[in-house]
C-alpha cells in the first residue's frame, strides 16, 4: 500500500489529538466514566408524610429541609408536608422544643415522623404572660432563671436564691432573721409609704402572698417582666414588675421518684468584739493599765477603788452578751416528689419540710410545703388541669431590739444564781460600810 506524505501527516495529527485528550482528562479530573455516573443519578420524586408528637398531636409549622441544599418546606396545621427529594438524599426534620431527626429517602415516597421532646431546649422559650415565646423573638425586657439554678443555691426561700442572678432586679435582705422577707425592686422607685413589691404569678394565677409560699425545688423556670408592657396584661397590679413562676409538671412514662435533703450550719461573722468585754476582762484591763502607768489612781480613795475593782473582778457567773446571745445556727431541709403519667394524664406531687435555727437565740423558721399538679386530656379537643399548693410557716423572732441587747454591759449574770445573789448581798454590806447608799 502506497502512503503519501499527506496521509502520514493526518495520522500523526489524529494520534497527537488522542494523547492530548487523554492527558487533559487526567489533569482536569474528567473521564468517560463521569458521563456514565451523571446519567445514573436517580430522578427526583415527591416525598410526603406527617410530623407529630408522641401523643399524636400534629406539629404545625415544623420544618423539613433536604440536607446540604436550600430546598425546604413547612408542615401545615395538620402536620402534613410535601417536598421534592431524590432517593439517597437526607431529610432533616426540626421543631422548636423537639430533637431534630435525619432520615434518608428510600424507595418509599411516604415518611411519617414522630418527634421526641428536647427538655434541654427549654431555655429557648420564655413565659410572657398569656403564653410562651421564643427568647430571640421577644422584644420585651425579660430575665429568666432555670429551676435547677434556683434549687442549686439551697436557700430557705426562692427570692434569697435569686439575689445577683437577674439583671435589673434588686433584692435586698433587710433582716437577717431566718424566713424574713427580702425587698424585691424591679421597676418601682424606693418609697417610704408606697408599695414597691412586684406582682407574683404562679402557673398563671396571681397570688397575694410572697415567694415564700413556693418551694424552690418545685420550680421549672422563673421569668421577670421588667418593662411597662407587663401593665398591658396585668393592669395596675403589674406597675412594679411581674415575677412569673412556672412549677414542674408530670411527663408521660414511668413514675419518677425524687428525694433531696441537705444540712447546713452558720455562725456569726465577727467574734470577740472589743467593746463587749465582761466585768472580769475590764478589771484585768484596769490592773494592766495601772501597772504600766496608763492609768493614775493615786488620788482615788483606796478603799473605794478596791471595792469597785472587787465588784468587777470577782463577780460570779458573768457571761459576755455576745456569747449568750449568739449560737451556731443550723438548717435542715427535706424534699420528696413523684412525677409521671400516661398519654392522657400527667401528674406531679411534692412534699417539703424546712427547719432553720438562726445564729441568735430564739430565732427560727419552720416551713411545710405541699403541691400537686395534674393535667388531663379530655378527648382530642379539650384539656383540663388541677393545681393545688399548700404552705404553712412559723417564725420565731427575738423579742427585743438587737441593738439594745448588744449595748448591755456584761458586768452581771444574765440570770442570777445563788452565788451571784450572795455576792450582791456582800457588796451591799461593803457599800454601807463605806458610807454609800445600800442597794
């Protein structure tokens, strides 16, 4: 076969083009198999189904998104959704307060999802008077504290546990006695005659008492409405701010029994106050001062000086006022609760007991708490609930002003004894012998 110069050149061009194509395919990551893979991608189909809670109620407004894409949809008021997806793609289901779920699309075009509650996401929701709202969507001035934070303080009262935890809320202890009501100031200015206490609402019901009626271990969450918007809900009663308390509720499932107890002690901050010396300590102070020349008693009658020094130095059964008045305080608390329920009825019940002895004689506080919350479903459309709260408190207070008690001189016994009575009679005889008036 005779080949011309022209045909040889054409063969060389074709060979060179083939080599270049193969080389470019390796450089740019392209190969003939890519075309085959693209042709094998499954076609999209319409996936539908429902989003419901464990009790079967529809989750209207739940989101369904194809993972890694911008395709998504919302569930309607019956919890139904419909979205375009391909086999092998992953659908992500989300609803506020529930755990998100990821499900891979298979050959079945119907996917029904039962969402599980995420109790750890409660901090995303705040109580705003008539209902709840996502915290990021709330435009009012609201502060929130979780029930675990309140219970962790192990305080005698709820308001004691809130001190320093709520921005813009001033809580002051005006009395150190156990069980004393602190001053809570949210929006109101300080007033001598006016009432600046906020309105307290427990589970949607305003109460006439204080937060002392609520057991700290029964609280699920606590919100404080600090702006003037609270007046739109509660009227003039909310002018000083509103404290919303939500107590714990039962959840469907096995009964959960909880018991919590703690014991604490307390003592006075300052001991052995310099100005609160006993008669014997003052006598020693005087003798030391005379010995080192601090005090000059040369012009004082010797018999009168010895009489008075003896009255101080040898007085029997003398106790310092601070040693008699103060003691080591203690507090004991017990809390018992049970919670549980079924798909139709949930319940929570608790009992609490607190006994506190103060650091001052005769100071004490004893409290009994009982609570029961029951929620029931009456068919598919109606719900009912029962909230019962019982509270009994007893406070023991000092009968005299503490300032007057601490100003008393510790130069005689708190209660006279036979020895102290005999000593006073002896001083009376010595006073009369010195020409002084008798006792």
